[in-house]
């Protein structure tokens, strides 16, 4: 049986990082809501439990908490930030609003020898990342301090008789220089976990599970986009059931330059017998006259389902739909925060199972994006697929501000192709999160030769990010920006001006629509 660490989420922005760090050690970690029942926790059978940080104050009337019986399970527990304060509060310690908040880097001084701090020197100060406005004023009598900071006398503490610990700082973030040491000590020294979680073992497990699930007379359909998630999903299902997988690639008319040809060529090389459906005319007809970005998204999503469903019905014995749902998508629907409000409609095939009476196969639902990339490398996928930048489901339709037309698509495809080509040639493509062109629906005056022009503006967007939750614009070299701009103006008919987007997220979003 695989050793597991359970992370209970209290709403921290860095909860996912905790699970990712532990998985990097080769130990499986899963995130569940802090409201998870004691019975479910016992069923999960973790070797250790981590209580995440969160935005609440433990003394608030509606502050999230946990069943105190969890502390009687004889399972090691580590509280981080809010989690540490909650431990102190539940054991009758004193937590109050601090007169001096701690946000950002501070120094932690080690006070005592302890299994959680093994390898760290007593008296030495280490850089750690704090993010709190409350602090523990009085520790419960069962606990003692093992580290302190200038503003937090109980920055780390331990139970005198049980494996229960708390740290006020965030060991999961890269800014905490001793973060990995502390998490490794908890996982391996205290919880006694074995590092059995690996991508080769995951591939073997998931292929066997699909083989057991899908009977010999049953087939599976899969919507291929050419992106890493759907491609890896298709390969894993194909390894399990061979040609009983039916991959379907729908051309929605708003794809990038040469994308249909490239996707079909790749899937052929991978041994996938992909069904190609060119529905570009249908999509563009439905998008005619539509300027509102949400309406564009909705039309593309509904039309995709319509086309996909019609195509799938041509095949007998289809009982399953395979899709590339990732673990962050699963967390989003079950986290402390609950389902998020709609900022932008997410385009996927989520409406298909209900409409078509299909069961879902989601082989990647336990994985983070970086783990999917590792699997893709193990499966032999080429670098440009493994490290392909994210591309929105509605495609170029939301990179053309306002109404979508054939003329605008042609202009944007050419401009975007130049951006990608120059980013690849310069080596910058794999250094950034996303880099792409946007067509702005205004025309400006220009001069080409002795002729006055009145043509479109292209904006270049290039951002760096870890998870797309936040992003900052990239300081590309002027020479590279100049080369991209000159090529677009000289080679793309209909453009006479190029601008560079220097907005961060927040307040802007990565995509313009």
C-alpha cells in the first residue's frame, strides 16, 4: 500500500504547493477540504496530516476548524501558519491580532533540537517566508517552542509527547531556504514514509486500471486538441486498450497557423488513428456578428459539443469519454473555498457525459501540470509538445478583440506565427509561461514607402508565471522585440503598428478577453 500525506485545505493560496513539494520527494500527497469528515480521513489512511494556511483568524465566529478527534488518531500532524494557530487555539493556547504583522522574508532562529528541525543548527538564523497578521501569544501547556522570529516568539513549536507540530512560516514556498528540509523531516523522519510515488509507477498503475475498467467489447472516445493534457491522456488510454480508443480532433476554425496539419501528423506518429472533423465553417458562421467575449466562448463550447456528439454517434460500443482533467481542476471543486465564481467560462467537454450517457476516464486527475510533463517525456513526446505554452480552448477567437472574421484570423495567424518563431529562435520560448499576438480592432495611420496606410494594430503579450494565478510581463530584450515588430509590420498584410503589453496579473488577465 502506498504511503500518503493528507493536506487539509483552509484556503491558503499556497496549499497546492504543499502537495507538490511532497510529491517531489516521491511521496503521494492529496489535498482535501478542511471540512473532510473524520471517517473519510480514516478511510484515506494517511501516514501524516498537514493543516494548511488560510486567510481567516481562529477567533472569528465562522473560522474554519477541524474535529479535535483528529489529534487522537496517533497520526503525525503539522500545522502551517493558520494551521499552526489553529492547533494552539484548539489546545487552549492564546492567539491574538499582532501589533506588528509579518509579510515577506524574515529570520528564524532555531531554539531546540527536534526531529522537525533535524539538520538545522541551534542559534543559527535562517530566511523564512511569513504571511500573517495574527500570532500565538501563549502556547498551550502541552507544547514548547523550537524556533522564533523577531515578531513571533513561537514561530515553530512541538507537542511534548505527541508528533504534533506547528510552524508560523510557509515551508512550501521557495523563499523559505529551509522549507524542503522541514517538509522532508516531517514526511520521512516523523511520518516514516517511503518514496514510492513516481511517474513510471503511475503510468503502469493507470494503464492497468483502464484495462480493468473498459471491457473488451467497449470503446472510448477522446477529444484531442494537440495540447499536452489531451495528448498524454490519449496515449495512456491507447496503451491500455489499443485501437478501441477513438481520438477525435475538431477543427473549430480558430486554431493557429498549420495547427490541424501538425496535430494530425503528431498523432499519426504516435500510432493514434485520429478522426479529423473540419467544422471551421460552422464555427465561423455562428461567431459572425458576435463581439462579446463570453458569448464567443459559449458559442464555441456549445458548437464543439454539438459537433463532437454528432461524430461520436457514428461509432458503436462507445461507453466512455476520456479527458485530460488535472488535479488542480479537481481541487478547485472540492477545496475549502468551494467552486469559484466564473471570471471566464472554461471551455472543455464537461457537458458531454450527461448528454451522451458516457462514463468518464480521467487518467491525469491525480496529477499536477509538471507531473504531466514528466509523463510526456517518459512517453517520448517531442520537446515542443511537452513544453508547449498554454493555448485557450476558444483559440484565436479571444485573441481577436470583437467580432471574428476570416480576414482578422489570417492576419492574427501570421503575426502569432512570427512571435512563436522568433521566441523559439531566440531561446526565450521555453523561459516564459506564454507569448502570443493579439489583434486590436482599431486601425491607425502609418506610412509605408510614400503611401499613407490605415491598418490594424498587433499587441504582443509575454508573461512569466508559475500557475497562471498571477503573472508578470517579461522584460524581453529590445533587439528581440524590435525584430518581432519589424517582421510583423513587413510581412503581415493589414498591420502597420505593433505594441507591447506591460500589464501584470492582477489587475489585468493574461488573455485580453
